[in-house]
């Protein structure tokens, strides 16, 4: 539609211009032919004037037609200065808007950078928050565990308090009562010969334990009703182990029942069994115990002899020598040797060494071991 309008406008201008030119040409020719004058001018000059007027009319007609046909032409002809001023204003506004756009673009970039930093900070804070939540959960779990442990420790503390009271009561009983058996005290000893069958060994050990139970019962130890023994307590399985040890031994075996701890009358004595291969433990002439006695010390010689006699007895028991059930010991010093030493001490005026010497080769089954007393000046 727009190209057709332009073509029509051009055609109109051409026609109008042509008509005006034709009229001017004809008018000029007539003036020249008839030698007419205008305004007192020569015919030649009048022709020139007509030509000029014709051109002016053509231009005026073109402008008028264009003005009538186009609003833009009218605006350009009559409002050009305003348009130019408006254009300059628009250019200034455009420049200002571009500057504002550039500033806004920079602000946008800065805002995007800040947004990126904020997003990074947010991600970091979110991660830290998640880590903190995990730490809180872990601390909650640890707190629950510690609370459970505290509760368990409280129960343990109550149990320990109860045990403490029980032990304190037991110690009070021990302090206020007689000791039925001392710790590591040998209660009774027996010898099991080599060559017995398993049943015979078990029978011999069971009879031995009955004798041990009888000794403990006579010394006021008491077990609870329903227990296999009246006065002793032997952990389960101990007898079976000793039976196997005896059967595997290459010779006779010394078995002895020993008190596990101090016990008071009225309670069972805890017993464990020791077994030793019967072999020679002390040769003749072995000094089993000795001590120095000074007559100027004020200590009687009989007390020193009793002291080293007790040492010799412990030495023999530690070596596994059988306990003599009649004398309640593992060594024997004849009474005449004791009195002879007391008599000899009256003639001693300086420190001497008193020795207890094994009289004959002694085996573990030898009970008691015979000793001699020597006074070395």
C-alpha cells in the first residue's frame, strides 16, 4: 500500500510540474512573439521573468501538493526547528539514557557479583548449618549415651556400695571373731601312688576331700545346706583336673588341700588343690633355716629356735612337702635337741648362728622331715 501511495504522489508532481511548465512555455512564446512587456521590461527580460515565475510556480505547486499529500512534509516544512530542537533533546535524552543504561548495567554486574557472593555465602552457611545440625544430632546421641552410662554407673555405684557394706561387715566379723583358717594354710595332705586306675584315683581323692571336710568342720567351718560338703567349698571341675594330673604324672603325686583366703567360723572355707610330683626336695645336710642369736640381746634362745623352726616348716611346705596330720607341720625337731640347745646357751657369751639342718634325704612324701639343730660359734 505504501509503495503505491508514493508512486501516485510522484506521478501527480510530474503531471502538475509538466502542466505548469507547458503553460509557462506557451506564455513565454506568446510574449516573445508578440513582443509583450511586463512592468516596463524588454520582451527578452519579460520572457526570462515568465520562465522564473514558471519555475517558482512549479516549486510552489510541488510543495503545496507534497504538503497536502504528506503530514511528514508539512511537519518538515513548518516544524523543522522544533523537530531539530526536539531531536537534540531526544539525543541528549538518549545519551543520558545510555549513560543511565551503562550505569544500570554496571550496577547490574555489581549486583550479580554481590548475588554470586551472597549465593556462595548462603551455600557455605547452609553447609555449616547442616554440619551444625549433624553436630547437634551427634551431641544428642552422645548425651543419651552418657546419660545411659551415668545411669549404669549409678547402678554400679549402688552395687559397689552394697558390696562395700558387705565387705565392711565381713571385716568386722573377722576382726571380732577367731580365724578358722588362714590364707594359704595347708589343711591336709595325701599321697596318690602311681599305677592306680582313673576310678581308683578319683575314689582316693574323694576320700581325701571328705577328710579335709571333716578337719574343716571340726574347726567350725560351715557350708550351706544342700552343698556336697559340710564345711568346705571346692570349685566345680577342680577334682577332674587333679585326676588328670595324677594320671599323667610319672610317679607318686603329693596332693594337698589349701585354704584360699582367711575364713571365719560359720562360713565355708574355700579350698584349692595343689599337686606335686613326689621327688627328693632336700638332701641330707641342707640348712633349712638359720638365725643369729646374741645372748646380750635379752631374747631367750628358745624363742629364736621356735622362730627358725617356723621358717623351716614354711620352707618345707613351699617345696611341696606333705603335711603331717598329727603334728600339723612338715618338719620335726626332736625335743631333746631343743632342750640341749637351751642348756648349751647358758655357756654362750657371744653371738652365735643357730641352724636347722635336714637329717636325712627328704622327699615330698616324707612327713615330717627330721631336723637337727646346730649352734655355730
